[in-house]
C-alpha cells in the first residue's frame, strides 16, 4: 500500500507542477511582450508655458504606467470659428528622466488645452487624460489698469509697458475680465477692439484687434451699435461682461495683456516628435 500511495502522490503532483510552470510562463511572456493596461486613464498634463507657436508640456512620472515608451499629445484650440477644434496631435518618445515635451506648430494667438495618452513598444495605448488647465491668457497675463485714459492713450500705455490692450477670443478670457472688474467695482473698461477705419474717411466698419488676429468671437450687448461711427469706434467691456461701442475719446480704465513671445529655439519645436497623426 505504501508503494501505491507513493506512486499515486507522484502522479498527483505532476499536473500541479505543470500548471504552475504554465502560469509562470504566461506571466513572463506578458512581461516580455509589454502587457499594457489599455483602460488606464492618466492625469492631465501640465502646461509649463505656452509660447506664440508652441507649448512646453510636462507630466508627473509617478502617473506614467510601467513599460511606457511613447506618449501622444493632442491640443484643443478653444473658440475658433467652427467651435473647439481638436488637432491630430504628435507622438513623442518617453524618457522618465526628461518628462517634458515641446508641442509644435500651434496657431499664434489662439488658446489651447492639452490631453495625453501613453503607449508601449507594441503601440498599445492607454485612454486619453482629461484636458489640462487653461493657461494661455490667465490672470497672471491680464491686468486691470486703474487709471483712466481714452482709447488711443490706453493703447499707448499698454505698448509702453511692453504689453497690449487685451485681445479676447474666448468666453474664458471675458469671464476673467468680468471677475476682475467686479472685485474692483469697475463699471466699464477698454479692450483692444476698434474700428480700423475710425480715423479715416472710409465709412466701412472693420472691427480689428490690436494684434491683428481675426475678429472671430464677440460678446456685444443686445442693442449695441455694431456699425461704427466716429462716436462708436472703440469697444469696452461692462460690469456684466458685455461689450459696448463707445467714443474713443471717452476716458476709462482698461485691460493690458502681457505678450506671449516665442522663446523656444526653433530646433526644439520638433525634438522628439515621432510622427503626427491620430493613433488607435
């Protein structure tokens, strides 16, 4: 009986050992093949700084999945003529020692947010993150000047400070100004929108921003005179965030905006870019 029992125990252990080796092999093969969690949702990237045509983006290495070898960044352009537009995006190699990227070829003077997804060598990708916080024209760039000037004087004041009268292409910036006015109890302030023909004999109304960007977003109050005359040739924002057309000779407080200039060497704009194009 002892012999039978021994043999029986021997044959019973055989399948168990085989199954154990099989399980270990599966794990090893998964690791070698770069098993990757395609359901993982990353944290949003951080906009370190946005320049006129590119953006410096960083990620937290603690949030990057093990096995990541590449990232795909996608920009969303806010409030353009067709609504918020997603760009195709760019793919960059990932190095945990250098967890930042320069996103190239952004449209100048537009406003952007960014999202990211991570991938491995087999091009298995995580889900996209949420979008980054809005950064291009935040409170640190837009300031309410609490001295009263007419519109041309306000424009010159901002230029002398190395800034410009504020340019508004989105509700976010408009809301920012409204909040600043509320906190200082200001009723009306100049912005950088004017009729390009206000000082000549052309009777055509051509609304223009001081930086030359397209006039593609507005928030004129109901009943505002949008066809300019000499007395309605400059635009201000009121305490509820609506725009009104007024005489440029009127004296008002005003908003200046810090300029965004391209300080990244051009050769850095595409450093690390593998390809542009949407990925699976």
